[in-house]
């Protein structure tokens, strides 16, 4: 037996899965990785320089091309997503934009969803169309719509499930099966689920992307993104990343690897807390709707059971309106402001519970029709559960609902 035979459980994998243990040439016997701040690396002779400068990528050449700390972190990330290779980049958006640029050029067509993280949505509806890439958005709840929207020139299908901020699901197997039959590459943003709750590659998805800023890092102290897939596909994205300059910093790769050591334990607690909050809020008279895939009330609960281990750490709720505030916009603002333990901040996946009022957050940048298409109703509040005690979190929500006088 070798080291890898003991890594089938995710908690064992995150502790040991970055080590290239059975390779006698490895220099990563140090249990915590070294951080290499070097921007450049010297070659001993011209043959070595030629090797460093060319593909396959070399982690000791020039830091925009990669660095050894990143390489070690990528080894673990690839294993977590059941992939051959991973490419760690500067942010989730760095990973998304680089992957999109690697797959589409002017004249190509992409099929994506009507609900995506706003940065991704902007890439798909603004930046790429302005560069001559056609994009068709479909309702992700209708699996057949992806097939109907494809054309001869469709190069990529982009999905995000659960999607931000409405926790709407996409049937990964249905999309992947169809795309494979047509030779179209599929890309899934798995940020909300994390590799602990969902493995898109097990359903046939080609590329899996994360904002590593969220669950993978887990401590609200780094920005990074990753894409995982077959080696050839990841190398193709790398070739774009060195031109776009979307490389990750060595220090962030170090922090990410440190965060990953506790990923399964953190996510298990966040799953429990989100479910406890979902159940509590669903029974509350001030709450009209809870969006959380693990609750039987979620319209795609059966699909959640098929493709997710648990519902994840994020839920969103809709609040009751009142005379003069029929839409609940003000109620939601008051509720968020009245929270004491949960913090009013963007992002998710960290140890602390974070809450945002989606309609105020996107008010300045998103016109009402786009807001509606993204499922953002005026009273929608997104809650990203942290690791606090679940009863404390429910008590905080109760006092904030009372303080905001929703009746
Ligand atoms: C689902 C999803 N994908 C991608 C991103 C972008 O990640 P980053 O902020 O690391 O660029 C986010 C950020 O919130 C996200 O929620």
C-alpha cells in the first residue's frame, strides 16, 4: 500500500493530499509549504532554461507562470474535485474570465444561465458580447433549454449550482450528458456547494471552478480562484492566464493550503448551521420564503438529493412587507442592520456568519429588469452561515426580526 491508499476520506485527503509523497525527488517533505516570493528563477544552463520556459508549465521559471507553493496547493485541489489537474488563479473572477477567454473567441457561442454570480453575469452579458462572442441565457431549472439553445458554433455551456443568490439548481447530469454527445465543453461554478457537498465531475462536467476566496480558503483572509479538469484542458487555460496575468500570489497559495486542512470539518458545521437556520426561519411568521436546497420546501429538493450530499452553508430568505413597505425592501434593510452576531458583509464561506440584502447591494449596478431576471426580489436576504453556535445564530435572527418590526 502507498500513501494514496489512505486518502479516500476527504478529511484525510486535505491533511495529506498535497504531498507528492511517493516521489523520491520531491522537495515537499516539509509539512507546511514554503512560500517562494521569488519573481524569477535562474537556470543552470541553456537546456534547463528551455525546459523551464516551455510547456508543460514549470513552477520555477517566472512567478506569473506559477510558483512551487501554488503547485502543491493545486495537487490537493485537483484531488478534491476528482480531476487530473488544477490551476489556481488570482480570484474567482480571475479563474472565470480566464476560462471563458480560453474557450471562446469572436464568432463562438456560449450557453449559460439567467442566474449567475453578478461578475460572471457581467462577463456573459456585457464583456464577451462586446468582443463578438454570442451568449444565450436559459432558465437553469429547465434542463432541455440548454440543448435547445445550442447551435453549430456553441463551444461552452456554463452552469452555476446552487446559484447566487437564489439557491436555484441546475441538473448537472442532464447538462453534461447532452454536452458530451455534442462535443461541447461544460464548466460548473461549484463555489456554493464546495467539493464537500457536490462533485460536478462525477456527473460528467468537464471543468469545475471555485471562488477559493469562499469555502476553500474559509477564513475571509484571501482572494483566489481555481479551475479543475483534465490536464490538457487546464494547460490550455494556463496558456491564457499567463497572458492575462491572472496568477495567484505565493502567499495566497500558502494561506489557501492552510485553510484547506479544515475544509470538511468547517463545511460540515456550516451545513448544520444553515439547515438549523432554514428550519427556524421557515417557521417564523415574519419570513415568507426560505430558499435552501436541503429543505423539502425547495422546489428542486429531489434534484438536490440526487446531486448534493448536503445543502451547503448559504440560504436566502424573503421577508414580509408592511403597509407603506409592501415589497419588504425596508424590512429587509432593517433586519440586516439589527443583527448583532451575524455581520453585514459581502462574501461567504468564512468562519463568521455574513448577511447581505441583495437588492440594496445591487441597486446601483443592476437595472430592475436584470435584478428581476436574477431572481432578486426586494426583500431577499442572503445568509452565509459561519461556524458559530446554531442556537446563538437563531437567537440573533429572532431579535433582529423583532427589532425590525415585521408583522
Ligand atoms: C458563485 C461565485 N462565483 C464566483 C465568484 C467570484 O469570486 P471572487 O470574488 O473570488 O473573484 C463569487 C463571488 O462572490 C461567487 O459567489
